[in-house]
């Protein structure tokens, strides 16, 4: 996770260190929430 923050900080130099670490965390959290919502909405097949 710190590597993503460092990469983001090097790509966007004007961004602060805190923002560079918080942004990937928020993106990851959004992905987890989206995956959770999709798994609840998609019909499950019984094998």
C-alpha cells in the first residue's frame, strides 16, 4: 500500500504525503464495497 502511495506521490508532485496515502486506501475501499454490492445483487447458482 505504501508503494502505491509513493508512486502516486511521484506522479502528482503537488499532492501531500497524507493525500498520496489516503487516495489508494479510498480506492481500495471503494473496490471492496463495489465487489460486495455486486456479490449481493448477482444471482447465485447452486452447483
